[in-house]
C-alpha cells in the first residue's frame, strides 16, 4: 500500500474525480473544461484573477501548461489580491503553487505506473517527454518524488 502525502492524495483525488488517469489527459483543455475554469491567452504575465486563469500567449505550450498548473491552486485555495497581503504570505502562496504545479503536471500515481530508468538523466528525459514539461521542472519533480519515497 502506498502512503501519499497530503498534496499527492489531494491531486490523486482531484484527477480521479475529473476522470484524468493518464499523462495524455494532463493538459489545459481537458482539466480546465472538467473543472469549469475559464482560461484566456493574452500577452501578459500568467495569473489568476476573479475566476479566470490568464496565460501568457508569448510562452511555449510547455511553459503555459506549467503556468496553468501553478495558477490552478490560486483559483482553488487563495482569495483576495496578493498585492494586499504580506510579502511572507505571498511567498508562501507562491511556494505552495509551485509545489502543486510539479505534482499536478507529474502526478505521483502516474510515476508509479512507469518504469523509470536507473540513470538520473534518462529518468528526467522520460518524465520531460511523457508529461510535456521542461527539463528543470522534470528534474526537480524527480528529486521530490525520490525523496518522498524514502519516507514511505
């Protein structure tokens, strides 16, 4: 039996609830439609505002996917204007959103269904290709996943 941390469990339940079970379903169109979210592409910094996720149209599809995953928890968990909260609280919310994004883009339950290569560079490449994320993003998520395995 796998023991997931709270975030892994939350994402597992969220994706299961919206019937997302494989990497090819992990994309902005599928997730936003199934969650009833409005997504807009404009040449501005990505943000969540008043029930809408705005993604920077100047970025690549991969970067937009990672930004979407970062903005999603702001829509679920955070209220109000970040400009009105303390710097420490804003940094905390951004850290949580970054962590959420890594776990949503590369969910633990999907990694567990893969046979990761033994060599780190090959494993990073596999995650990058399978989940459509940037190399550094995949590398951070792999380290996070491996570290979490030690505590199970």
